[in-house]
C-alpha cells in the first residue's frame, strides 16, 4: 500500500502518521518495524507474509496492508499545517540528535515555534505543581540566570515550578522549550494560556501526541523522557515523595545526563525529592554557577564563546540580578526596613510588617511595599502576603 505524494519525505511523514493511527501498534513496535524494514513507507509496502513473519497480530497486519489509516493521517498532516505546527519524523535532519540517543525516542514530534532551539544547549527545570514561595522564586531566579548566559530552559508547561522556569527564561529574553503532555494544540493547564502563547511566539512548543490529545495522567511520565533526553542536565527544585519530577531525574540518570537539585527546608514535604537526589549523588545547587560547573565540557565551551561574543565574561550576573542589586542600593530607609523584614522562603503578612514597624503608618508601609514591587524586589501573594524575590 502506498500513497500519492509530492516527494519521499511527504510519503514518509504520512506513512508514519498512518502507523500511529493503527490500533494496537505502539511506539516501540513501530520503531522495530522501521528498523527491520527500513522506513515507515516501507512498512506499508511490505506483504502480509513479511509482516506476519515479524510477529505482528493479525489485526495489525490487516490494517497495515489495507492502509485504512491513511485518510486519518492525511487529515492530521493538513490540520497540523493549518495550526502552524511542523511534524518532524525520526528521519528528518531537523530531528534533535540528543533525542536520537535515548531508549525509545519518539518517532514523530509536533513542533510549533522556533525549531532551531532543538539544537540549543538545554537544561531541564522541573518540580512541584504546588511549590512554596521559596521554590517558585528559586526556579524563576535560576532559570533567568541560566537563560541570560546562553542555556535554554526546557520544562513541561505545568503549573508551579515548570511555569516559573519558562517565565524566567522569557524574562531574560532567553530560549525555552515546553514539552507538552497533550496535543500541541491543547493548552493545559488553562491558566497557562498566556505562557503557552508567549512560548509559541518566542520559544518552542513540542509534543509527540496527536492533535487534540487530552492531557491524560499517563501522558506526563511518557513526555518526561523527552525533557531529560533533550537536556544536558536536569534541575529539580521541589518535589514530593511520589512526584513525577523524580521520574524525570531517574530518566536523566539512565540517559547519562547530569542531575541537579536545590535543597530546601527539612520540614517541607517538597524537599523530600531534592534531598533524596542529593543523597544519591545529584549536585547541590545554590546558584546558576553550580549548574554550569558540572555540564559537559563541550557545552561549557560553547557557552563561554557565546558569553565572550556578548560581553558577559566580565560580569557573569543576569540582567535581573544586576537590576535587583542596583535597586537595593537606592532604597530609602523605610523601604530598607520593610525589605529586611521580608523573607524568600515564606510569606509575611502585612499585619506582621505593621507590628514590627510601629513608627510607620499603614499608608507609609503600603506605599513602600508598592515601590518595592515596582523595583521587582518583592512580590505580593494573595491575602496581602509578601515575599522577597531574588
């Protein structure tokens, strides 16, 4: 069975899509067939006898020989084009080399945005969907700093640490890739719609799931191998005992990637995962330099060359950190007093600030808090709670 197409690449793409729509034909079996026969198009050219000899169930052989899934494949390819997505087959020269190295690589990727980012040096940043203020601030700070110095940030577009990691990279005008556990056209969670749109415009959205795929729970562990596979290392910020972030870290170890972890309070359940990883040999991370020090030498060389070209080698601090330092030096006495009371690791209610500074009126405190927010030194949380940013 074959399809009319403009060229071999088009036929290979549609054939691969058609294989994905064959019931009972999973990724690993499809990979085995392509390795044995040579291509997805070749699978559909094979005779029933050849396919049967490869140990396929009768209903799979029948579907491959009749080509009943081709119409659905053609519709999928056209829908992807209309949505601005590019389909990358395993044979496509744009398919990322790092991903080819892993066990069970995706045979097809849907990409929307800047495809050149697939060749960038990347660090995965993952963690809890319900982070503490400290965890969110650390993810934002580290991602901003790493992105400002040339590393791309790859994460899963989930709420919490993932969203903070992507936002940090965008704040630094850096590179970021979101690997989705749904179809590339399905925004999940809905609260990240603006972030999704920003990444589509300035970064790259990536998925191996067909268009319209619902974000089922089993999809997320599957997509985690792509996050770790594309990364030079994976950084875990906060993760509870059974967090999916620990799956990503384990996959990174299996794929011979570096693993990094940010320590936290021993009384916080979200610190369980990072502390376990540190016990197992993960690099303890306090700032972005801890990450760069343990990356492969060729990655560090490329970053150093990039830093030299951009004039960063003399001042290895992120733009956000530089601004924060400048603002901190120009604080008024009132702003300094309030700033010193606030914490990074936990929120402080405005009533606590007023109690600690009885010489200041509530209007003075509110004005100073607003000014500190304008200077990006603090952030207001719901309920009139405030935390320091980095």
